[in-house]
């Protein structure tokens, strides 16, 4: 399954909680069970919205191998 993760999902994924559905979605993408597709514009938006989590943005860039760069 191919997906584009909205910044809302990724921002919510940064919150710690046992029942965090957004974190689960991110983990599915990170592990390759779903394919996360991004464009340069989306990567820029991720960096802007998640600027307070630069290590998370770097992980996103590394974890989404289907990214169009």
C-alpha cells in the first residue's frame, strides 16, 4: 500500500502514548510494511512543521526509501 503521510500524522507521532495510532502508522511506514511516498515539497513541509524535532525529520528522510528526491 502506498501512502502520503500528512504532517498532522507525523506531528502526532512524536507524542508518547501507548495507544497512539499516528505513531503506529509511522512505524508501519518506517518498517516498510506500507510505502510512504513524498516529494521535495512534502519534505520541505515536514521540515517546517517538525522543525522542533530535527532528528525525527532526518529519520523520516532515511526511512522513506520511495521518496522522490
